[in-house]
C-alpha cells in the first residue's frame, strides 16, 4: 500500500546529448548511396587531424579491404570504396560491414551492394 507520494526534483543534471558529444573523437555519418552498385562514399567527422582507417568485411566477417585517409583534416571527411576487394576484384552483391578507426575509437555500419 502506498501511503505517501512525493515529487523528486533533480538540479544541475547534464543532458544526454551534451554528454555524448564530449566523448566522440569520431562521428561516423554513414555511406551514400546505400544500397549501391559500383561505388559508395563513407562520410565521417573527426575532432583533430590524423589517420583514419576503414576496414570492409563481407557478411561472413572476412576482412576484404582496407582504405586509409592519411593526414585527414579535422572536420568532415570522405573515403570512396569502389566495391573491389584487396585483390582488385569486384565483390558480389550482398550485405557488407565497414569499421572506421580513428585514435582509439571504432565505429561500424552496414551497407548493401546490388547489381
């Protein structure tokens, strides 16, 4: 049985959005177009200049390609992938994943190739 109901007030609480922005050196925006057939552009933002590595994996988890942006500037950047693996062969239609590595952060998303 509830006998008393009272209101609780919190003061000086930081919003979730403000806190999450403080932790991110890297913001992965995504890729476009998605789905795509021959080429896609992966867009990201970094808070300081540095090297960004993008690893692309097939649906089985095999790493098929590594892309790098050496000397990326702070702010918005893009890397293009031509849907070819590390041997230069065009990959099959299907679901793929990419990881973007910057500093000590890793973020990932999925993309779809259609032919």
